[in-house]
C-alpha cells in the first residue's frame, strides 16, 4: 500500500510562561533584568537632562557632561532595542530577522557607550576641569586608545558572527573579550596617572578627584573580577544571565555616581567645574609660542588663589 503523507511540527518549550517558554535555562531572567535596567537608565536620562538645563543656564554645560549624557542615551537606546528583539522572540520562539539585527546592533551600542565612558573618565584627568583642551601628546594617546578599542570591537563582532554560540556564553568568554579587559586595565593606569598629575597642580580639586578615583578604580576592576568569578565559580547554565545582571548593575552604579558628582547644587562640595563655557577662550593664552590651556585655580581652593588670576563663581548666573 501507499505510505502515509504526514506533516507535523515539534514545539519544545520550557513551561508556558511568557518569560521562560522559548528560552533556554541560561537565558531565564535576562529579559526581565534588561527591562528593569531600561527603566532605571531612562529615569537617569531624564534626570541628566534636567541637570543639563540647569548647567546650561549657568554656562557650566561642558563637553565632558555632554559626553556623559550621550553615554546614558546610548545605554537607553541599546537596552530598548534589545528588549524589543528579545520580547518578540519570547512571543513565538522565532522572532523577526529585522529585530534580530536590531538586537545585534544594541550590543554594538553597549560597546560604544562603554568606550565613551572610558574616554570620559580619561578626559576627567583635567579636560574641562583644569584645562581648556587636550595637549598634543594627549590627543595622540587618546587616538591610539580609541583605534585599538575599535579594532577589538570589530574582532568581537567577527567572532559573534562566525563562532559557535554554544561555545561563547557571554561577551568576555572569547579572545576579543580578553582584549577588552586588557584595554580596561590599561585605561585604569592612564586614569591613575592623569589624576595624580592633576592633583599635584590643582590640590583644591581633591574633593572631586578622591571620590572619583576611589569609586572608578573599583569600576575598572569590577569587570575583570566578575569574569574570574563567572569562569571559576558560576555554573555554565547560570553564567550568561548572572553576568548580564552584574554588568548592568555595575554600569548603572557607575553612571549614578558620576551624575551625583555632577549635580549642580550649592550643597554639592564635589562639583568639579569652576570656569564657564563662555570663559574658556579667555583663560587660554599663548606663551612662548605655545598655547597654555590651564585654567586658573578655582574660587573654592583650600589654599589662597594666585592674585593674578580671575575669580569665577560657580553657582551664580
């Protein structure tokens, strides 16, 4: 007789909950975590915009704060795209190719946000706080650092496309990830050098730089420590979601602390800026054929400011 013509489909699920049905065990909780931090970062973005309006009115909206706002905006946009992509997949277990591409783009946005935040911390060694622009050598060093970082990101994207996803559970479990960790530690050494050098010349800025250095030293080392713990202490089926949650938490705390340091309130004794954006050109001079971009010492210096420098008030318009 004739064979039986059958058509069938097999649907393998993890329960019937929207949050688990189409996800493997190592992905449980990732969508909820990302949604939670999306809300937190969105609130932070709103607050940072409010601070920016106040700083703009006081002519204190410097480039470094604008960079911070871009970092937060990238985090929000990246998390939003990632949540949409994962949420679509959660609804049917298939997802949409266009949204998958958007989800992959969100990973790149995470890297861009991290790069900008690293650059921001490196620039805080003096730029817009004690000097008007970077030195020639500083610009070269910054360019080299950015180039190496971008190359490492390209390598990661290459691995992400070609490597077996079953072998690479999260971003730092790959050669490109190890490269990112190395760059992070290199950036910390540069960060340390910049702050030590700046404090020697502007000791009155210690109320800003001491907490900045203490907290962000922890931030620089948090990811390498997290990777070590994840590699040797966390089971494989939990590693991806745990690392995702820790990474989001570490970044949120880092951004929150920076925003707290920058809040434009008279009670904030850590506020770093003392030269208005409209005064930067006036305090940059040329001496011996070289541009001198160092700012005068701030009005809240612990030691008396030199008499030949102008005095700038911080919180009056």
